[in-house]
C-alpha cells in the first residue's frame, strides 16, 4: 500500500488537532472526530461515503427499484447539447448519429454509475440514414477510457435492435467484436422508422433481451460489474431515444460482524431485519431527512441545507458507497436502498455528501492531496457528530441494518483514536487523493 507523504500526514494531523480542539467549545458545530473502518480495498467513487456495499440476496425474486426514469423533454442528467457531437439532447429526445463511416457510437450514461444486476429499458426510433442501422443498450462496461461517443475500444455487452426487423447480442473485447448472437430476425421488432422498445435484463448470470415487451432471448451470459451506455451502429445511422429507464433489484441486507475499533474487513453472517421490513415506502422519505439536516444547521450554525439546495439529488446505485457527490454534475447520488432506511441514517449520509458539496462551492474542490484528505476528514467528522447527536455517543442501541451498524462503529470510535481516522482515510482514498499535486 502506497504511503502518503509527510506533508499529507502533517496536514491531516493538523486538521485533526484543530477539529479535536473545537470539541472543547459547546458552540462548536463539529465536536468529535470520526474513525472509519477501512473495508473493501477498492477505489471508491469521487467523494464517496466509504461504507460497505449492501450485498443483495435472492436477487431474482427481489422487487425492482427505479434508479432512473429519464424523459428527455425534462432531463434529470447532464446530457450533451452540442449537435455537432455524436450524441446530443434536443427537442425532447436524445439524438445519436453515427456520422463517421465505419465507426459506431457508444455513449456512457452520465454519472458513470456501475451495476452488476440491472434492467435497462429504452424507447427509440430511427430518424435518418440508410437501411441497416441499429440501436443498442450497453451493460457491464468495465473497460478503460471514456464512453464518449467516439471511442471505439472497450469491454462490454451490447444488445441491439436493427431497423430491418432483427436483433443481436455482441461482446466488445477491446478493439474487436465477439458474436454472442448474430443478427437474427425477430417478429416483434418493428422495421424502418417505426418506434421500438428495447429492454435488457442482466441479473446474475442471466441476460434476457426483450423487444416491444416480448422476450427475444434468454442467455447464460454473466456480465461484469460495470457502467451502462447507449449504442448506435451502421454508417450514417441516426436514432432518437425518447425514454430511458434503469431499474435495479432492491436488496435484502446481510449484517456484517464489525467489532468496534477493528480495522479488518467485515464478514457477512447472521442476518437481521432489513429496512424493507419497516413498512411501505414513505414518499416523503427524503424530505424527512432534509428536515433533520435543517434542524442540525440551526443547532450548529452549519449550512448543509444551503449546499443541498444548490445540488441536484438523484437515486443511483454506486458500487462501494451509499452515496456520492459528483462535482462535474453538481449532483449527489443516493443508493435506492436508502429509501428504506431511517430518516436519521439518510440524513447522516446526506450530511456527509453535503460537506463535499459545500467544500466544492466554497473552495473549488480538491486541488491538492492535502486538501483531498482534509475534505474527507471533515466529511467523516460531521457524519460522526450528526449520528451521535441523533443517538448519543455510543450510537443507536438497536441498530439493525448494515448502514446503522457502520454508522455506529464510526460514532463509537470517533472519540477514541484520531490516528485511526488518518490511517483509514489514507487507506480508503489513496487512489483518489495521491494523484493530485502535493
């Protein structure tokens, strides 16, 4: 494991000491230091809350939660708008144009959210170009490089519907295609410029493709944990996408056995009550959490809700995190499972990301490795303080879910070992922070 240079350690320790000193003031908004447990040694998303990923069980039977329901006349994501590019938003549709001969268009859905189990459905129509083109959905995109509409390399699966009543499935292997199912005639696929609906269900080792609500094929085709995208192929083929929906199974959580102060990765063992057992989904779940944050702001003089008012909040699953602030999109993503968590847990997660949003708005975000680590310390610090305010210094006595247990562990460790905080953040965020200038 790479070590952080002495300036980083010195800067992080200095901030830790400053925050610790603030604990002595009864009016200080941040009276305690959190101590996260370094778990799952993988690179987290930008500014992600480093919590263990909920592990789904019985995925095939789990109900689907809608992660994205995009009507392009009122888009929620940051799609391109330059009509000179291969993909652009205009007139209530997302347009794709394979205007470069012998090149396809593969475009990643903004945000780069990664999924292992997912259902993607798109409604589209051909709007120009010679016969022989097609539109597809990309799943399991685990390749390097941007899926920007021009890049021709990658590693992903694409299911495609052609404009001549056909469909097929292919695997992109860096710079070449591998046939999973070559072009095949399909009676449910509409020809020419008639609208079609394509749905790709990639759950477990099963890939199911449906066209216009009729199953076309079901394959044993495991997909990688990867991001999603849209595809257009055929020279000069022009496609308009009018609706996009992403759904993912709502998992049942398994409780990790986490010892207080332990720096080892948790193991999944005895199950406890999952959030889904608490009753039907409350449509005001997010507003309840926001109200708790507003109350926290009044008590502590913080401006978390002000930062949230300037930030778009969307539901999107991100591997390795309950939530993430994406500066480039001015967006906080929340895992859909948070809809079933207690308002206090949602508020604590949201407060962590609000710190990142506030730091970005006030200071321009992380521009050095010292500021990167410092911002993470600040976010974890507030997270621990907020949880302790809700449930006391020891956290929630009847914690049930993975999230509650993890927040408890951080809160209980917050006042015992500031050095462990530095080590944990160094461990968790070295890939994110060490690449920045000193």
